[in-house]
């Protein structure tokens, strides 16, 4: 893709669409697109693909990959966003082109850090795996042939994991791989290639970023859409320490509410709790000075020596704000991170209550939070099905007394932000020029509380985030 | 044949290394055409000397250097190791961590003691003609797989001198294989799993891989004579109880009754097959011969020692080395005549030295420069002993290697030619 450098130029709007051919409904994205496109299209393609990848991520958490609900929901989303799907669509050119170009745009946005790269590769792989799984057999052969991947015969030394367990047929030193195993090999190849490509892209990024039209766009893409990481201190200083107690019951997600209570009760938290809660507080706007004061006050109540606090704990707090050591500004933990890593043990209060609490204890806790028995029942059902984040959304809906939370929960700070929005009367107004693709959630309608409505929420929340992008779009 | 007396080894070895050991062919092998610089010079050998003195990291400049050293040290045993990054005899001068094993042939060691749980005639270091068939089957099964499945062309099978066989796979690409791939190959070739505490050691999946079915077909050719006649595995209650331990209890009683009625293992095997191929024993509710095959495999399928094969730096007894306990020479096995190979007819060092003496007496008339005649003698000496046919097998193996190498070089030079 060529970007003419230099100052703000009017972009050529001519597209040379028909010279590129897309013989298959899926692709390995080996060749970058070579046409010119408008900034408008650049932006909308990118956003659509981010939406798609976010859906892939959320569905992967809520459902077992490959099962019916997963497949049909993902299919819906792909169709809705008009990406290439199966080969029986009448005009496959546009969706495939969209798929191709949007992938390469996102490479620019997601190559910049290890975390971003990992996320991008994971979702792209899951997407590819899904597309592979719906491809009819004969189409697979054609696709592989055209991709110059040889699966008739692999030298045995390259297929170690397949031949050692006699899972493939060996002859003359070559392994002959059955079709189903090919997917695994293909995906591995894809991952390796994409990983390398992203590393290369990162290296040439400075050239791209020097293009003033693109740089803010790309930055915004990666920050806004991997579900914000809430690391930018936009709200710094907007919270005062004496608000925290009341905020904890009104706007904190259960995980942080529980941590806050444990801290107040015990005047202490262990490391895991300090990390999870401390970073959350930073995300909602506590400054370093406030944080130091907050923790010190509480720990001293626990009869800790102030000097000991200064020597031991204050360093860690400053470290997490990026003021010590390697000066990384640590980002608040996302839901997935809390759910999947560092489970709590005896004496810990961190983790995700929906994931890590015994159902009985969870029930009691929800009762103490005055959640209705019906709501508790629904929540426990969701927990049983491992839909922890959806359960938390349900909690949100119950304590804010809304039918539909209006977002797809992926981050504790998002919970806080959304809660504050509702409580402050939804002051952020949406710009008229952006028409939402889905209708506004109607409070009076009882909707099924499952992932499909979460998806609808996802779209509308991303619509909200597009606000900021408007500023960068000024040609 | 002269009986072998270990006490005579020092003298016998002296003669062997001076007059009989095939240095030229040996060097021709390990030098691999001299295509890679220092390949021979970086090869590790280890010697076991008299009184069990063991020295590693021996290496030699060329054939004549090898000869001189062997004649000087008179090793009881010679092992071959890997080709290293530096001359092994200088490894102490190399910077720590820089001295690395780089290449080696892929080797297999099949030892009769690993079959003690399934052979009734012998145990431990003993072998006899009744159990030697296990080695014959092993060679057939493993060699077929190495050749047909993996495409390996240069495979040298050697009698170890006492109770087992070795295989040296010498293809150029194979010598470069990593430890992980070597392990994978052994895994591919393994079916018998479990030690003393495991009764049933073979478990087949419903879908039979071609390697397994081809191996079973080989075993079928030998099973009746080997297992039912020679080993007589269903001879009496004590022996057939071991096999009943591998089949479901529900059919034990019936089988015991039927066995009592029979007079031979052959007959009992028929009843056994009837009993297990259906009824109470099925693989995933399907009738079939899996259990029958599993028993055959447990009694006949080769058992490999993975540790010998996976390590690139592993040292293995050299072909044409002498076995200090039996006196037998580690000789190549002619694959064309595997079924006829008899370990008890393999020449011992005493027998061939004796043969040599007999020849020398006849040649007494010859005079001339001693060194010259020594060499002349040697080139004809082994030919007149029982060692000759085995060296011929070795030479055929070397011919094939040479041909293959020439073919590769031609291909490479063709590709490099400018047109």
C-alpha cells in the first residue's frame, strides 16, 4: 500500500479495484494490497475488522470454539460486517477485498507492542481456523494448491509431531498428511508468518507514522479497540479519596468492590490484591500522590509502621505508576487477565468472584449486595456456563436497574466508566454524523441476556468510541 | 573351531590388529569420501584396554595413524562416537562450551535380554537358535521401516558379538538429524511398552497404521515356527497362564478347559484365537483380531533402547570389534541372507587367528621386505579366513555409499554448471 508522504495532501480517490483478484474466500494475506484508497475507507475498513476481531475474542471466551452457537454467531457477525464468508455469495469480490485490505491496515496498528501483536495474531488465527472449518473439502485442495503449500508430501523430519505417534502415513521419507491435520499445520504456518510479518512491519512503522494523516488514526485504533487498556490518565485527579467508599458500592465491579472491602476490613492486602486493585484505582483516575496517601492511611490503621510503609510499599506503588525501575506505566488488568492468570489462594481477595468464588459464597455475597433472587439465579446460571463476564454484566444491570447494560464487558475500568456514565445521566452526546448500525437499547424491552445482545452492545459501544476518531478525520 | 580363552586376548588381539583388522575398508567408511573436511579427524573413538581401562576422546589423523594407535594400544573393545566440532583428542584445549557433538550415524541396539519376559529357552546373556529368531524378525521389521517408510538407503546391520544386533544408518542427511528427530523415529518404531510391572505391553488402536500391519505380516511368517514350536508358548499351564493374563478373565475358564484337551501349542493357539476374536473381547464393540495381534506383537515385536538412538554423542561398539567375553567378531549381517544368519557360526578371534597361522605355515617360503610383505599379507590374509565373507558384505555396503555419493556430487555439479 502506498502512502504518499509529506504534508496534508488531498488523497486520490481513484481506486483501481479490478486489477486485484481474490480466487478464494479465505487467504493467508501474503501480499499487501497495492491499490489506493480514501482515508474514509481506510478508517471504516479498519474499524470493521476490529469489531470482527473483538467478536472473535468474545465468542471464544463465551463459547467453546467450533460448537454450534460459536459458529452461527460468528457467521452472523462476518455477514453483518460484510467480510468474506463462504463461496456461494454472488459477488465475492468486495468482501474479499475488504478482508484483504483491513487485515493489512490492522497490521500497522497492532505491530507496535508484544501485547498487541499477540492479541492480533490470536484473533486472526481463530478467525482463519473458523473459515477453514467451513470450507468444503474440494475447495480446501484448491486453496492450498494456490497458496503454494505442499501437503502431499512433507519430509518426515519436518513433521516430527505427526510421524512419531504414527498419526500419518510415511513412505520414502515423506509424511502424507490427512486433511484434518493439515489445518493444524496451516495454522501454525500462518502464525509463524504473521508473527514475522508483524515484526517487520514494526520496523517500517516510523515511515508510516510520519504520515500525519495516519499516525493518530493508527494510534487510536490500537488503543481504543483492544478494549481500552485504561492506561491513559485522562481522568487523573477527578476522583477524591473520600468518594471511594461510596463509589465502591455504586460503580465498582464485584472484584474491586470485594478488594476494597477487604482492604478496609483488614487494613491490608496481599500483593495480588494490591496489584489488581491498585492499578484499577489508577485507571479510574487516582494520581500517584492520592494512591500513596490512600494506601498508607489504610495500612497505618492496621498498625503498620509508617516508615515500613515508606520503605516497602510506597516503592511498589510508584513502580506501578511508572516512576521507578524500568518505568513501565503498568496497565490495569483486563477481565481476561484477572480470570485467567494468578488465581487467588487462601488469604487472597483478588481474582474474579464469578470465576474464583465458590457458588455458595458468591450467592451470599450477591445477597449481601441486595441483588434480587431472580437476578442471583440468572447470574449463577451464567457462572455455571463459564460466562463470567456476562454474569458481571448481569450484576451491572441489576445494580443500575437497567435491562441492558449497553456494552460488552471486558475490563473492570470499563465497568466503572459505564457505571459513572449512567449515574451522571449519560452526558456524553453522540455526534449526529455517526449513525449507529444497531438501534439504541430500549429500556422497556426485555432482551435475552446472552452473548448475542452483548454483541449488539459491543457495536454500540464501539460507535461511542468512534467519537474521538471524528477529530482526526478532517480533510 | 578353536575354543576361545579370554586369557589369550592380548596375544590374539595383537595378531588381529596387525594382520586381520580391515583398516582400509574401515577408513573408507568413516571418511565418507573425504567430502567434508576433517570428518574423520573429528570423529571420537573410545578404547577399552586390558583391565577395564577406558579412554574416551580418541581421534586420529588418517588411516595409518589409526592403525598405529590401535596396534600400539591393543584395545579389547572399540566404540565409535560422534563427529565433533574439534578433534576429540584436543577437546581440553577448546573453550568451554565450544566442543560440540555435531553429527553421527543413526544407531539402533537390540538386546536379547530385553525379551526375557517372553522367551522361555534362555535368559540374560544367553542366546540359542530358538530365540535368535527374535533378532531375525527385528531386522526384517526395523529394516523394512527404515528403508520403505523413512527412505534410508545405507543401513549396516552388525552382530554385536554376544546377544544382540546393531544397526548403523549412514545416509548423509541422517547423520545430521537432531536428537529430537531420532527420538521420534524410535517412537515411531516402538510398540511394546512397559516394564516388569506391566502385564500387557501392547495396545493397538482401532485404526491400524500401515507400519503396524506390515510388521504383523512379517511376524506372521515366523510366528508358528518360532512361538508355537520352538518357544512352545502354550506348552503347559505355567506358560499359557502368562498368555491368559493378557486376555479378558471372562474367557479364562473356557480356554483352560480347551487347552487341557489339546496336545500342542499349535492347537491351543487356534482355540485361543477363536476365543478372543469375538464375544467378550472387542475393540470399541467391534469384532476383530486386535488382541490376537497384540499377543503376537508382545511376543515377537522388536524392543529398542531409545537411549542408544537418541543421543548424538552416544558411543556404540564398532563393527569388527572383538567381544571380550565370547571372542566373537562384530560382523556385518548380510541382509540377503538374514534368515540363514547363525550367531554361533560367527568367527571368533581365536578361530581366525588359528586359520591365519595355518596359512602362514603354508606360505613360509615367501621372503622379502617385512613391512611390504606385511601389508601384502594383510590384504590377502583376511581373505583366506572365515572373516572374508563378512568383509565382502561390508564392502558392498561401502560400494553403495560411494555410488550414492558420486550421484550426489554429479547432481550438484550439474546444477552449478552454467548454460
